[in-house]
C-alpha cells in the first residue's frame, strides 16, 4: 500500500499540481481598437490639448484600460491604446469602454499636428489639430 502512495507523491512533486497550474491571474495585455477620438480644433503652443479616446476595451469585467503607448515627433504624435485582461474567479457581465480616456498632449511647435492611432488590425485612424 505504501508503494502507490510513494508513486503519487513523486508524480505530484515532478509535474503535478503546483500553485501556478490552472488559470493564470497574470494580466494579459492587448491592443484596443479605437472607434474615434475627440479634441479641440486648435490649441496654443505650450497649452495642453486633451485627446479623448473612444472604443470597446472588452466584453466582461475582467477587461480594463492599461496605458497609452505614445511616440512623439515635432509635427506628429502616434498612439497605440492598450488594455489588459486579468482573470479572476468572477468576471462581471459588463461591457468595458474607453469612455473618453484622455491623454494630455503639449505640442512643441506651431503648425498642423498629425495624430495617428494605430489599430490592432494594422490600420491607422488619422486626425489633426492646429497648434497656434
């Protein structure tokens, strides 16, 4: 009778259940598809232009906004919007939206500022605003 118990213990310690088995609770990052952006038509040099982002982050309460990835150039700014999904024992049945998450951009030169939002499918949402 002791031999089967020993075999079970060896199998358990080699590759059986460990604390990391089962669903991971580590967040998984993903790029969010942005439906639209909103901002003022023009901004004075040195002032902040609030750029608001809209779109769906996820289909349950385990999804949330994570961060903006921003690449600044003197006459342009490129964005990618990132979300995260953290698995928990309960993910509420709720849609999660960007709801106008805002990035405050301070332009560094006058002229037209080109805004590009890179999408998960490789396309780009483009807009511009005048820096006076």
